[in-house]
C-alpha cells in the first residue's frame, strides 16, 4: 500500500492511472496505431461462447468408437483411436 501523495501532480497521476476510461482511451489509440480491429470488451465476452459442448450424437459416436476399440484390443488387433490421443 502506498502512502499519501506528496504533491497535487502525483495525486492526479495516480488518479489517471487508476481510471478505467484512461486505459480504454489508451487501448483505442494503440489499436488504431497498430491497425488492430476493434474487439468487444472482455466483460461482454464470456467463455461459454468458446467452449465446445458435444451433442448426444457426438457422445454416442465417441462411446461406440471406444467400445469397439476395446473389442479390437481384446482380440489382439491394433487400436484405431490411437491417432486421436
């Protein structure tokens, strides 16, 4: 924890660095200078849009592959799913 500011200039400096609007402004300038397209702010982006959720069909297909793979290894044949893992 820092102590009290020694001058008005230092107090204004700390207030500026703690301001979210200042960081947003600097980010916009950075994106314009570097030619980066605007991205939505992180609070509007959630992880749920990027997570993979398998359907019942996907789950059944995976179960079927693993089930028959176990039978193949039981009878001494090579696994087909080795390339996936």
